[in-house]
């Protein structure tokens, strides 16, 4: 999990609420069902992130089941572009998982900053980020039959100070043979990045995550989300799958960008890239053919500029 947060740090809970082997430091983030804390591993002194069910929900069997499903999926995935889950257990009546701490912001924070500056990420950096997340998804799809993340979005893509790019939050992921509980049958995920079939409550497969990553890539290169609701309800627009071509928003983009985004954001799953691996290959070809390959070291330099000079870092990231 990311070490960056818009929340003011909170003091760690008392010793009676601590986790065996870890000293809690500060809360990074919290949602309706879970919260994330920084912690120090007492054996090694290493900083980690601990995600736990919020204490007042720890006795809810549905929430515990869903949390356990997330831990079961994430703990089976070992890839340089996926946040590593190193431990899962229960302490003091609270179910928790221990994860690697990613020292840096999430992509949503970066996109908000560059948007406020009136620019976008450079195409090379956008390709680098999308390729790494596509690689993570393709690995997960091959490792766990039937895997679908279902929440690929900027807030779940973490960028470290070293230029590492990692996918996180498998709370609503699905995989064949892995038990996971959906709460009340409600629609979960982020509508702006959701495939039409997911928004319609239909069956989803790997191509749904391709769509979501395509939506993230669209936002990186245009500065806005792919769905413009106008007078319609957002969910109706999402279910229709009507999206613009990137070049209609950013005229500087080449037809090759439109082609890749069109292949990822096709309304019908059969018209999309068949897998995240296919999308990764297409992005790689575009980078090779247009001298757009960028390195994690370059990304790290831009992240350093962002962290050192907020919010006026956008020009550096957009170069």
C-alpha cells in the first residue's frame, strides 16, 4: 500500500490493539470496511502496511469472509507489479493482512495534480504505467484461472519513489475456486473505470479488466475520464459503453493511440483485446515504433520532482 495519503496521520492505537510482531505507527487511509496503517516489523525494523477490518465490523461474518477472500487471492500472487501480501491472520478480534509498503503516491493523486496544472502525463510515462499494470493483470490471469480484479483504477495503482508501479486492492477480485463474499448483491467498483458488462451486473472475465485499464490509460493521456455523462445518469452512460476517441480530447495524440484505446474500450467484450497480455504487447509495439520507451528511473525522477514541489511538479511529469 502507498505511504502517501491525504489524511492527517493518526496516532497508533494502544498496545492492547497492537498486532503480534508489529508496532503500529499511523493510519494511512480508511474506508467503509477497512483501514490501512503503517507499522514496523519488530524482528527486522522494516516498514510495512497493515490492512485490517475496522474494529466495529470485525464480528460481521460477511465482511470477514470478503476480507479473507481478498487475502487468499492476493497472497497467491507474487509479481513485481503487484503489492505483496506477506501475512494474514487475526489479532485482538481483528482480521488483518500485512503488505509491502509502497513509498510514494497513487496514480489518482498524480493525475489530480497534473490536471490542476492543465496538462497530462507524457505519452511515454503513460505507456510505461499501463504496460506494467497490464503485465500484472496478465500474470494474475495466468496464475489464477478465472481471475478478474474488477477495480482497476488510478487509486489502486501505486507509484513508488523508485519508479516501481504496483497494483493493489483485491477486495472485490474474483478467481475460480476462491471463496469471496459480495455484500448484499450491490454494485461495487468505480463506475468511471467499469466495463459495460460489469456495470450491468453481467458475467465478467479478463476482458473487463482490459476495459478498466484502457479507461485509466485514456485518462492518463487526455486528462479526463472516458465517460462524459452530460444530462444522462452516469451508470446509464457506462452501461452503454459510449466513449470518445482520445484524439478528440487531445489532438496531439496519434492514430495509433486511438487504435489501442479503441481495442481496449470496445463496448462488446468480443471486440476488445482478448487479454491483458495482448494489450501489453500492443502498448510495447507502440513504444518501440515511436521511441516512447521510458524507464522506471525516469519515472522516479518525475515522482521526486512531484514530491519536492507540490503542486507545481506537473510540468516535469508531462515532459
